[in-house]
C-alpha cells in the first residue's frame, strides 16, 4: 500500500488539518492517510492530560472519511513520541509500497535535523512539505536536500491558521467558524477544554 502519515499534536485538530490530508490523498493518490496524534511531542510543552482528548478529537474529526485512519501507536506508548520509533514500527505493521510518506509543515521541517535519530529517519520517509508561511522560499531548504533528506513541496496554497490561534479564541469565547470542526468544538465544550 502507498501509505502516508500525518503525525502531529492536533491540539486541537481543525479544518485545515483535514484540507491538507484531503489534498494529499487525492493529489498524490495515496491509499490511505494515517493520522497519528502524538502522546508527548518532544519539541513542545503540552499538558499530558490532554493526550486522550486530542486522540478522541482526531477520531471524531475523521470519522466521516473512509480513506482516513487513526493510529494509537504513540498514544498507547505513554512516553515521548519520537517519529523515528513510530516509523520503524509502521514498517513492521504495514505492507508498504516504497517509502512511507510523511506530511509536514515548513515550520517543523526546517528543524528536522534536531529531531531524534534524524539521520536514520531521513532514509525511511519521503517528506511532503506544506507551506506554513507567506514568506516561503524553497532555497531555504536546499541544504536539507544536499544533506540527503528526501522531500518535495506540496503545491497546495498556504492557508493561515494555527491550533494555538484556535485555542486562544476558544479560551476567550470567540469562534473561528471557517476553521473549527463542529463536532470537535462540541467535544471541547462538553469536556471543558482550553479554558
């Protein structure tokens, strides 16, 4: 199978996450997009108690799409979520055609060399990089190509939204209807999250 993973904090998941995943599925003709919510992302400070909620929100958000799946591979490990460990486990679990594809934003990809076992990881995945800024310049990433990272830039247009912005609006009682997922908003309300 042509597997593509979308790993992230998803704190919370929003419409643009789904738009990115849908674009990747159809543009690259993947069999499946596998969402992998991180339990404890190593590069972010996050409340561990939110892990279950973030997982549940992703599950809710993708429930109407038969070409999206969710994996608890990081959630059930109950420890720091290192991409290298996750990817090696996925190769054991799935019959993958070629490399596993990995969706990532430019903001995270620019720091890829600081990731755990990045040297080994770069041989295991093909990165599909989405623009996370208007001031995007492909030449800023050329050194990563020279250092052996296998990647391409997605032609999807940049859309300005972040989970941080969404959390801030939720905590202040505001709404960003264009970015929120109704079922996720309801879950957040029912569980008193991001107050």
